[in-house]
C-alpha cells in the first residue's frame, strides 16, 4: 500500500516551491551565468526568510518540528506561498510536532438524514455532499441528473477522482476544462493528505490512482495544493448540452470533513435554462436522489 511519508512530503513540497521562483522575482540579483539549481538556492531562501542556512536546510530535509509560526510565516513569504500552500505548510509542521499516530480507516458513511433533507429542499439547483477524498455521499435530484455520467458506474460510493483519472474518455467529454480539473483534483487530494495523513482510505485511493494513471502520478508529483472554494465549472451534459455554472463549496461545521457543493446559474442565462431543462428531464425519468 502506498504510504505518505512526512519527511518526504516536507522535502518535496519545499523544494518544489523553491524551484519555481527565479531570483529576480524574489528581488535578488541573478548575477548571470549558469545556475546549478532551478529557481532559488537554499541559502537564498534562508536569506529572504531571515534564518540561518543550516536551519533552512534542516527544514527542507523534512524537519519542521521546532519551527515557530513566525519562522513558518517568513518561509511562506520567501517562497511566495498562496493561501492553500501556506495552510499546507502549517499542517505539515503540526504533524511534525505531534505523534505520528496509527493509520485509521475513515470509511465513507451515510450522511445524517437532516442533511439529506437540506439537499432535497434545494429543488432548483444541483447540490451534493462529499468528503475530502471526493467520495459522493449524498445528492439531490438535480445533482443526480447533472452528474449522471459519473454516477453511472456500479461502484459506491462514487468518487470524482476515480472518474476523472480512471475514466478519462468519459470525463473529458463531461468536463469542458478537463486539463484544469485533473490538476485541481490532485491538488485537493494532496491538501487532504496534509490534514489526514493516516486515513487508510485516502492512502488506498492515492495508491490506486498512482498505479493506474500516469496522468495522476504526474499531477501528484507536482506537489500543488488547492482549497475547496467557490468558482466556475463548465460541463457538457449528454442530454442538455453545455452548462456554464457557478460553484459554491462550504464546509459543514457540525460534520467535520464533509463539504456541501451547490451549482447555480444567473437567471436569464442559457445555463439557467439548461438547469431547468435538466430538472424537467430528471423528473420525467423518475430519478431519485440515491447514490
């Protein structure tokens, strides 16, 4: 089974962020000539962060246990980390300070009936609940119709990451921006791995995708991380055609680890008409919201 080694995670994350920054973009002189490393050198990151070279070298070798929040902030600034990357760095540091802990299974479980009632009360917009592994745990009828291509397989719970990487022909037809989606999915899974590194189901999912998809291996190796946030998604539905939708994702405080995602479209747009047509089609098919 694939493992998620903490020291390796820290080393590869910090070195990959360092490699993408040219000296001139960090306000440092380039001096010309051939540089032996891509991006910043370790000593340049140490200079920008205000720490000794030896200290930063120890950090990049996987030791964040003694790093204070102030030092982590300074390193984040030196490496130009965005919000998700900064949070990931702090998660790695918190794991370094505490006991490793045993692996534990976090199987997908049915959502509370009250949450399904919330979904069912949203009648005009597709809405669903998933966990950080992209397991689809509950949907309303519009979402069941919208994601029919992904939910068509027999495996339960359905999983967006498996659909994107292991059924690429169908996924490319469904997601207009497939290249962006594959990057986002891997980046959000890596973010989840930072939060729950001992989750056996997550480790197994990463191992399965790594074994079966060269594209996933490439995206996973990039060390990119993303937060689940609002945005836009362009889909091509096999029944109603192109849908350009607004997406809102929100965590559920009473159910840690679960995310509610709702898809909408501005009134009067072609996408809004498409969602209305989709709802009518779903009703005519007699689809329920079970997954």
